């Protein structure tokens, strides 16, 4: 029955009473007197050895250790057998044994077994009921979890927090909010859970309102959740501003915080801030694992420092798939397609790293930016036939872009027709751009009809088509495009850019010159630069 567990050397038998060791995966406090780590497998194997030798006295602690081992291993059947022996020995009257049993069943998602154990108690304790609620929530049965919660004779703050988090995890934010508002007292877990839930739903303003209400009880988890939410919702400047507030508040960021803020730094191109974060890691002795290392590689490559990105990658002790993807995508974005392909070849030699759809996108992008048509077609066949990755719209988009940039519009259109997925507006825009570059006006009408069917709200499509028609002398058609744009009430979205100066990121919005505090001085400098450029052009012409 236990043959699946490794038969490695067992620890020495206990000296007193034949008890099982209680320590499972727990590091010793004194490093000078290290004891062998007792694994869950060891605990169960030792139980059977001692039982067969007749040297085991079945204490309450014995069953607590066994149930904990089964919980860690998700060994449900073994746990049920130990449960039967516990009933036979009459040890379930002990509240700690019962808690361990309930927790084991809940972890193994055998919630009704756990419920039965509690039902046999005259007065179920709050801790066990909380574990049972967690089990039902993890099993997706919120209704039963709520019934148990409502039926509890006594609830503590953990009970409320678990239930709130259950609703949050299932996206039921309105119910979660109502329950949160009804809590007699709140802990950080409930606050953090609600903030994270609203951020996942994209409701950043509500999440920030709750975050501000927590003041001054913010923990590093709270700060990290809000920073991560800003980043994931594309609000990079606010993410960086909040990270700086966190520094001023004297809260030390952890690895998760840095992984959350680095993508925002990358998108803003805030190289000084990125280097500061990297220096902070070195100062704190924070080793760049694959996830943090990947974020650093991505940050340096997007900030234009591809050499630094490669250096970080090469120093990583364990190069997981995410790190390989980051360096391949970074090299691709810098137009260093052949180098990206070399890194992909290195990755292929590492048998433990099987490429995924992100790798597929990165390698195809590398071929696209470097104009490697033949290599791109080989890569496409390799991923679809050898790695059995089903191409998605982004992969087809890369291939169509590759062919279109090379002037192979006929082949690009054929691929569009063969695609098993419906081409989106981005693909049609790619073809339009190629038509303009390669003067293939005859293809524009067909693409224009497809775009009309999609009815995109991106003004760039209509502007591009109108310009193509104007350049080819089709004034009437250009006018029709403009009228269509007005009929659909398509408006150009204001552009936004960021500039980092002396470690401070400045945001500029198109059409809002007065938005920046130094807008007047900036306009004067730009005006002066414009005049200098005109003067240089005039002198060159003379």
C-alpha cells in the first residue's frame, strides 16, 4: 500500500515511548546541531516499521503527525485508514487530533468526510470549522461553505476573512464587499483580499479607496498588491509613484514587490529607477532567481540596454523558461534577430526547457524585425509540427507581418485566408501598412472592406487608409473614409508619453500642454530648438 513512497534510509528509532517525530519539514533553530529533516514519507514509513516491531505506542501526537503527513502528501486513502485506527483507539476526543484530521480531509478536498467528523462532535471548535470552510471554497462549493459559516455558533476574524476571500476568489465582489462591511473586526488578510479582488476586476479606483482606508496598517503585502494592480492595469506611472511612496514610508520591498514594479519601470523606460532597484537587490543580498531575473532582463531590454539584459541573463544560476523568453523577446525588439535565434538554439539544447507559445512569439518576432523570411517559415513549421503548439492570432500576426514587410503581400493574403482563426483588426492594419510601403494599392480595397466589417474604433485605421487613397490620387475614396469615420464617431485617443529626468518620470498628454508644471519653459525650449533646426536646414541649402 505504501510502495509508492521512496525506500530511503529511515531515521533512528525514538528512544522513549515509541513516539513518531513531530517535526515535518521544519528547519532547526540552532544551525550548529542540525538534525535530519523528517519528510512526510519518512513519518508514514516509520509508523509501519515501529508498528511491525511492536515498538510503537499510539499517542495523540502519533495521529497528529500521521494526519499532517497525509495532508502534505494529499494521501487521502492512507489518511482514511489512519482515521479508522484513530476511531478504534478513541483519540478523536482530543481537539488537536480532530483538527489535524479535519485539516487533512479539507486539504484533500474530501470535504464531506471532514464535515462528518465535525458533525460527530458535540461542540465543533472554530478552528476546525474554518478549515472545513476553506475546503469547501477550494472545492468550488461556496454555497455549502456559506451555510457552515452562517451556522457557526461562534466566529472569529479568521472565519470572516476566509469567507470574504472565498467570494473574492470567485469574482463575487458585491457579496464579498457586503460581508466585509459586516465584519465586527478586520485583519490585514481581509483588507488585502478585497483590494486584490477589485484590482483583478480592473476596478482600480475602488481598490485604491480601500487601500487608503487601511492607513496606517499597510504591510508590504498591501503595498505590493496595490503596486501590482496598477501595473497589471496599465497604470505604470501610478505604480512607480506608489513604489516611491512605499520607500518614503520606510517599508522594505520584497522580491514580489520588485517583480511587480519592474514591468512598470520597463514600460516607462525609467532606466534610473530600474538601476536603483537593481542596486538595492545587490545591497540587500537579494539573489535574482529566474522570475526576478526575467523581470530585470525585460526591464533593461525595454529601456534600451540590451547588453545589460544579456549580462543579467548569463549570470542567472537557474535559467527557467521565463528567463529564456525574456532575453529572446528583448533581442527581437532590438532587431538582433540572429542573436535571438542563437539563444533559442541554446535553449533547445537544454532538454529541461520546452518552449511554449510565448517562446514561439519571441522567435517569430525576432525573424520579423530582422527580415528573416526563410528562418521564420522554418520556425513556424518547427513549433506547429515538432512542438505541437497550436498557433494563435499573435503567431499568425507575426508571420503575416514578416511576409508583408518583405513585400510578399500575395503570400501574406494567402496565409490570412488559411488561418483557422478570424483575422483581427491588427492583422488588417499590418497589411495596410505594407500596401502603403510597397505601393500595392490594388489590395487596399479588399482590406478596407474587411475593416468596415470589423468596425474598429481605432482612428489609426481610417487615417492610414485615407492617406493611401490620397497618395494614389483617389480623393473621393479618401473623403468617403473620413465620412465613415465621422459616422462611426471614431475619435483619436490622446497620445501619452513619459520622459525620465534625474530619476523623476514626467508624463505628457497630447493636447494638454498646461498639464505639466513646467509647460511654459518646455514650449520655449522646443520653440528655440525648432528655430535652430530651421537655421541649420537653411544654411545647408545655401
